[in-house]
């Protein structure tokens, strides 16, 4: 007899795990999918379903999009699925104790870091921000803490040179799905015991805000280059010029010096901006009111030149 599973997830990261569970029909039956409600998106603010909702609907799975978790209606709807296990991957909501205790086999989370490092909502961004050489995925049993539960297993993945949050998310989502299915027989069969997390090495990865994309040009260039990669594809890094935002879509650290914020080079190789240490070479940008372009095109269009200044104060 297969184990009844409710899957909870929302963004692209969660999709491979959902698809892997559906494919493991010899072991589990996905009886319901819980995801975030539709949200306004794009310039027209059109209501848009989560990526998990789209895939679950295509697969013909029952979808539940509760607006609140700590209400009797949500508990009753989840109880009606009669699931023995909840599998969670980037759902985006904290589960109250009443829901954690609902399934007989508990709640399992696919978390995109090697716990206890980078507990929290944005582990992939923070792995790049911190300059980690590698990261990974942890399959853990959820408890009431913030990613504090014991871990069933870990898969590791290098952070490649040039990785953005987008590219690293794609690899980790696949790794998480593979690891989940690998460990699933032991989890549902009760033969795999999770191991408590070590007390040492705990760090946190709080939810990002749009303001986190600001590049403080008084900081070293290598830190700023990591921030550009960590903020891509959201919220995107930016500098300001004459009070207007210029999104920085790609950049790297280079050698050089000058007063922080001053453009010390502008040409075919990009726009070189002096920082607290070194220069940040802008490769691709999106100036206010214009489309994305190579930084060299920005220079050729006389949008910026050597000697110009980008603000170093927070907007």
C-alpha cells in the first residue's frame, strides 16, 4: 500500500520535488497540493498562480490555496486529505504546531542549504552573498523552530564561479528532488532516523527585501560582485545616479582604485566603478526608463562616461 502524501510548495524550486513524488507512485500517492494563493504580478498586476499550482493543475492534482494557516478551516481541509506525510519545499508559510502534528509520519522539508548553515527563507541568496564554496540541500523533519529539526540526509553542490541565485536554484532544486526520492523509502518505512543538527555553525538567511539590492560602493568590489549575483533574478542589484536607479544585471570585481562611486573607466569592456577596495566592472545594466543593455552600449549611447559619479549613500 502506498503512503498518502500532501505536497506543500510554491516557486520553481519546489516543482522538481513535486514531480519526483508523483513519479514515485510505487511508494507514495500525492493526494493534494497546498500552495500560495494567486498574486498580482507584472506591470498589469494580473493575478498569477504559483509555479507549483500550474504544474499541479496540469497533473490533475487537487490544489488548495489557503490564505491563512492558523484557522480551523485550513486544518479541517488538510485533515480531509487523510495524508500520512506532508512534504514541504519552499512553501513560503510557517506551519503551526496543529498542522505539524497532523500527519502520522510528520512533515518533511526540502531545505536549500547544508543545515544548520543558512536557516531561513533565503538560503541560496545568502550562500552566494557569504562567498560559500559549496552549499547543498537538507531533507529534514520539521519541528516548531526555524529549520531546526533533525536531518534525514544531505546532498552537496559546489557554488560555481558566476553562479546567480537563479542558476544555483535550478541545480539545487534537482538535487533536492533526487535526494528526497532516495531517502523516501526509509522515511515512510520508518527505517531511517533523522539526526539532530549540530549546535555549532548556525547562521541565518532572512527573507530579502528590494532594498537589499542596493550596492554600497564603499564596500570591497568582490563583495559587491557577489551581491549582484545573489540578487539575480530578484530583487536585482542597483546603483543610483542623479537619484535614479540603474539595475546591475551582471558585474565582476576588477583591479584598480579611485574614490568610491566614481567611474574610472568606460568603454567596450564595461563601466568600471571605484569601490572601497578595487573596482566593480558593470557588464550589463538597465538604466531607469530604458531596457536591459550591455554596459558598453550604455557608454556608446553617452548614458555614462569616465569621471561620472554614482551615489554611495543609501537611496
